C-alpha cells in the first residue's frame, strides 16, 4: 500500500527526453479538465536563458536545465498521483522504489533562482587550449590558443604568438572561429 502525503510539495517526474513541454501541458490540461486544481498546482519545465553564437550572430535561447524532467507542485493523493503517472510520455516519479520522493525546498529555490536569471549566459563551443583564428579586430588573421574563457561576459583570452613571444589578447567570442 502506498503512503500518500497530502501536503503541497514539489515532485520531479521523469519523461521521455524532448517531451518535457508536451508532458507539462498535458498535466496542466488534465488537472484543469478533471477538476484537480486543488491538488495539482504548478507544472514547470526548468529552463535557463543562454546566449548562443551561430553564424557570427548572438541569439538568446532557452535551454532545459534537466533533460527528461518536469517539476510538479502537488498534493500526493491517490487520484493526483494517478493522473500525473498516467500522462502520456511520463515514465514515472523520481523516488525510491514506488514511493515518489518530494524535492527539497532548497533544491526548488536553487532551480527557481537559476530560471529567474535575467542575464543570459554565453554559450561558447570553445575550451581552453583550442586553437582559434581571429577574424575581427586589430589581431585579425592571427591564430592563437585559448587561455581563459569568461562565459558570463562572452570573452576569451587568446595567446597570440607575436615576435616570438606569447601575448594574451582579450577578445569577444564573435571575434574568433575555430581553425
């Protein structure tokens, strides 16, 4: 026999990867149509804003923080559990055995804080040691190895060989391309 907890808590639901939005919407619709708004409160797909650089242009995109997971704030009653568990593309609750384990409040706060960040992070497909070609600025045409990466500012420090010495040059992520 399952133990049900009728306090309002957050639970993590495992879904097929790529179906998070569809699952979240299905749970919302089912809660609405089956009059379960008093047991299923919020459904959330944790995302954060990132800056991607594609074809030399910056683009703000939302990336899922946890692939294959949806967060649901609910009272774990038998009928609410059944509705969520039997939503198409849901593979189960996160927990031990058949018991769903509530997500700690501190964990939810961290996720909410991460989602609420207004400043998007830069997504740069570079790592330290990559050799890049400088395509813009006073060092255009030079090659260098990446020495430092600052994803918050979208900046790179590249070591350029000038006059037989390595000189660090700070560049924007848009000013270089992989060689």
